[in-house]
C-alpha cells in the first residue's frame, strides 16, 4: 500500500516564527488563538483550489531549531481555529435556513393576499385600470417569492461548501519542516 502522504496535495507556508501564523492582538493562549487574517486567507484560498474530496496536508516551514513543543501547539492551534470556523459557519447556515423559512411564509402569505385581491378587483369592476391592477398584483405576488426561492435553490450552497472546507482544514495533517 502506498504512503498516503505522498499523494496528498500540499499547502506550503513559510514562517520566521510560529507566532507569525496567529493574530498578535488575540490574548488567548497560543493553541486557542485566531489565525492571522492573511494566513487564514492564504490557507483557505489554497485549499479551495482543490476538490473537497482530495486529501491535503499543510506544510509549515520554520527556521531550524524551533522551540520544543511548538509543533503540537501550532497544529492544535490551526485545528482548533478551523474547527471553530466550521462550527460558526454551520450555525450561520442554520440561521440562514431559518430566515429562509420565515421569508417563505411571508412570501406565500403575500402571494395569497395578492391573488385574493386580484379576485376581488376582477369581481368588482372591469376596464384598463382593473387589468393593470390585476396583472400588477399577480406579478408582485410572485416577485415576493423570489427571495425564499433564491435562498433554498442557490444561496445556501456556497455557505455549506465553506463549512465543509473549514471542517476539512480542522483535520488537515500538519507537517512541520525546517527551512
């Protein structure tokens, strides 16, 4: 059986010190810190270039002779950060679907009100103004359904993909090498 790490795509990052990877303003302990914004963007953008099912590894190059124990803290910090981001994105998706359900109820209710008003207008009068109001209510009713349909058909997919990417990065094998 072939060594799996030889088939992994590698995301490589060179650092002059391990702390460079993390947000310097975050007062949390090292293994719980937020990643530096630029480092996160580089890692996420690099991982996003590969299919989600392709195995990846993160290779971090540090100067020779790093302090003992820096490697596990570095890996733990990276994994903790992306696990947090995956959970955060999962919560965001749940909220997004809840808002979609609310928009759907509002849209369907508004559509039924528009259809009922159309029927009342058609029973009450005739003429050009009535036809314009009839068509206008019909169109406005269906336009009210635009946002719920957009949420449930299209908008959730990029958020779900980002959540899966963060979950993948939360478990990415991390290799520390000296530069």
